[in-house]
C-alpha cells in the first residue's frame, strides 16, 4: 500500500473513532455522558394518562376538559399531517395539571400516587440542570434556601441515609482513588472526616492496609 493511501486510511480511522467517542466524556461527578434529545424527552409519560381511569376523581372535583385543554388554537395550514401534529401539540396540557393533583402540595388529591415513576420511565429529563455541575458540593446551601424544592423529588429519608451513613466510603462522595490522597484532606480538616467516619473506622482500615500509625 502506498504511503498517501495509508495516510488517508489512518486519518479516516481517527475521524471515525472520534465520531464514535464524541458522545462520551470521562465519568466522574463533574463530567457526564452527553445526553441525546430522546434522553431529555418526557414523551414517555404523555401516553400514560387514562381518561377513563381519571373520570371519577376528576368529576368529584368538577374538573372539565377546559380546565386542562385549550381549544382556541388557530391552525392555518393545508398540510393535513402538520395540522394534526399541531392540533395534538395544542391539546396537550403539559405537566402542570398532572402535578396539580399528584405532587406533594396543598392541591394534592388523597390517594393520588406521587412517585415520578408512576408515569415516567425515563427519569433523566426530570433532573434539574443545576444538578450536573459540582452539585454534591453546593447542594447543602441550596437545600437550606429552598427545602421544598428538594422535597418535590427527594424524600427526607434519602437525605438522612446519605448524610448519616457512617463507616463507609461511598463513591457518591469520594472519587475512587480518594484513598491514595485522603490523608492530605484529613490533616487539613479532620472534623470534616468526622462528620461521616468514626476514628475506629480509620484505624481498622489502616491496620488492614499495613499502615501502623495514623500520625505518620
């Protein structure tokens, strides 16, 4: 094979490899897999609503079609397919009417399930954008300012489980190689370690690893 042809083959291979890997980023708390439009869509939940199943509870609240749907959209097109698509889009009420009865609030109906997975199979689109960058480091201050916002997705038991789970190194909090440099942070701020780990946890881990003294 001639050199020019070989060079072209190498370039084409590199471009193909780059294209295949383009959707990926290193997996850590800051960099995530780039999501497609389909992963960001909540369309999976739209087909879950059953009018017949909801007829009785909605009637008890005197909810009519006009409370959820709008019929005043003006569609001017001779394309039947486009007109049908626009009509369906205009009639779709969005998530507000659903959340009015199902989410924990003053308007929630007794007996109405409040779990997101009741309608959503793909929970990725429900993740707020501000959760994608350094959220573990800043979520505490946000939770103190808007605790009700956290409560719209997370139960308090989830917070307690994560914050009070002791004697365990979880990759939720530390990177997988944290044990190789954790002594630096432990010396700089031992009280921070103590918020999750007891001293005997450190001692047992050091003894298993053959580290005789914690002070060295």
